[in-house]
C-alpha cells in the first residue's frame, strides 16, 4: 500500500512540474517580439501618394467709404497623384496634376482663374546607373469653358474641354542623377493639337473647321522636387518643344512652379507660378493675332493634405 501511495505522489509531482514548465514556455513565447528576417524582405515595387490643397478667401463691404467690391469669394484647389513602379532595371512613373479655381465678385459675377489637367506616364529600361531608354506619354487640357473679358460687358470664348488639348508621344533618354531630379530628352516626338470646338480652331493656328493638327519635333522635360527647409516643399516642371515642320526656332515652353509651406497641422500657404509660350496660340497683341508669353501667379492660404 505504501509503495502504491509513493507511486501516486510521484506521478502527481511530475505532472505538476510538467504543467509549470508548459505555462512558463507559453509565457516566454507570448512575450517574444516577432521580427522579419532582412534576407526575406521583398522590396516594395510600387510607391504611391499625392497632395490635396484647398485655398479659400472671402471679403464683404457695407457702407464702405473707400469703395470696393461688396462681396468677393475665391476658391482654388490643387490635386496631385503619383504612382511610381520600380523592378530591377524597369521603371514606370505616372503623375497627375489637376488645378481648378474660381472667383466670384458682385460686379463681375463668377469667373474662372485656373483650370488645368496634366497627365504624364513614362516607362524606362535602365541602360546605365543614371540613364534609361524611355518612352513618354503626356496629355494636357482643361475641363470647362474659358473666356476673355475685353470690357465689363463683353466676354469671348477662348477655350473649352479638349479645346485645346495636347497629346504627346515621345521615345528618348531619361537621365536621373537623383530620385527627385530627372531630364528627359527626345529628338523625335509626335504631338497632336486637338480643338474639339471648331469655332476656336483659328485661335490655335488650325485651318477653319479643323479639329486637330499634327506636329513633329524635338522635346525635353525637366522635373525637380525638393524640401526647402523643414516646412516648405517645391515641385517644378519645364517642358520644351520645337516643331520641325513650322518655325522650329520658336520653342514652345510650359513651366510650372509650386511652393507649399505647412504652417500648422491644419493650415498651409501655397504659391504657384506658371509660364506658357506657344507659338501657335495667337490671341495676343494689339489685334489679338500674335503669340505671347502667358503668366499666371496664384497665392493662397488654406488646407494642405498629403497622402
């Protein structure tokens, strides 16, 4: 009997020790920090993001001796989205910029002060550490009707959706010495100028009633972005095009600059400066039949969100 009791006691003791060991093991396993093996990490092939900016300003006057607009309201928005792909020697950069702005005043009503859409897609195959053999697609236009206002009582239609629009296809070389700076050059580029509204054909050097024209020439595009201090960022783009078929010495220019300063978590200040010269856009000068340098400057305070 005594031997049986010793055997039972020994069995209970061993079982209790095994349970204690199991509990201890489970506790140790639960407290472990799980870390990925660097050798097993797969590089991220897509990088996506963007920026949204909305600037508003409003003013009103009542019995104001100095005079001025009784009411004014302006709203400007900017949206940028990008998706960059990198896998070995292959890269594919996609970028979308959209600008829209309106101003409403008591005396002049509602007028558009910005309306642009710019889409660029560039595929490249690396042939050296900093140079790629690339193909580029670019589309530029606007969404809504635009008017010129010669005087208070007159407005003249000068643009519309796809009037004009520019489509560009370009094979060339892309030099990228840094991730935030690139220079694309092509000696053989096809560009189509589209004017869907034929009443505007002559304003963009198209034959009366024509909806499109074809141009062939040289093209270059320079893109640069940077952080200018802790709160200010900059993004710039310069496109140059020379039409071999008509006045190649008169180079078309499209330059955009955007500065954004993050004032706080909510507020920001933005400034954009755009310069455009197109030798075929002949709406300027004393008779409204000459090309000219187009300039747009916008400053605003509002909300800036990056995603």
